[in-house]
C-alpha cells in the first residue's frame, strides 16, 4: 500500500471519530507532541495517559503518534538537538559521526549522550509547537468535514 493511501486512511478515521472536534483535536495534538519524545516505545503509552488526564480522545492521540515514522524520526531528532543546542552549550555537532551508525542502535544513543538535555529540551519545544499547530489544523478540518457532510445530508433529504 502506498504512503498516500495510508495518510488518507488515517485522516478518514480521524474525521469519522464520534466525539467533539475539541476532544479529537486535543488527542491528536497530544499524540503529535509525544511523537517528538525521544523515548521510542513509550509514545503511545504516554499519549494515552495524557489523553486520559486531559479528557482527550484516545484513538486520535494514538493516530497522532504515527507522525513519528522511521523516515521522520531522524529529522525530528536532528532538529531537536539543534533547537536544544540553542539553550545548552553542546559545541559543534559532527553529523558525520552519525552516518556511521544506525539511528536505531545503541551506538546512536552513545553518540547523543553529550546532547541528551539539548535533545530533551529541543524535542519538547518542537513537539509543543507541532502539537499546538496540529490542534488548530485538525479542529478546522474536522469542523469543515462535518459541515460539508451535514450539508450533503440536508441536500439529499431535500431532494
């Protein structure tokens, strides 16, 4: 199945959740925020916990975590380290060292030890910005989708 088809399936599921646009959007934003978290394997658990805590939709929070993929994680991590590096003196990051190891190996984690706090702070900042933007975008899309669907139903009922 193609990547575009997967995006359409997830978006289709997101717009058809029977909950308020706020709850769905908040859940999705929480999932997006958690996708930036550098602790792989805990994204869904943390998204579900914070969705429960804030009263957001669980399913949409899980869908939001899927923003993080093996393709997007390396970019998210590099930008997180760079943004966090603004607040911490991490020196010059030699990205050529990262070319020699897999992003999904223990050697990678050894390489990022000097950048750990920069990584945490950067991923929190980028996750917050992404989650914040995704909340409003998702809410607008869901409201638009529901209005369009309602108008179509009314039109069919009037005919």
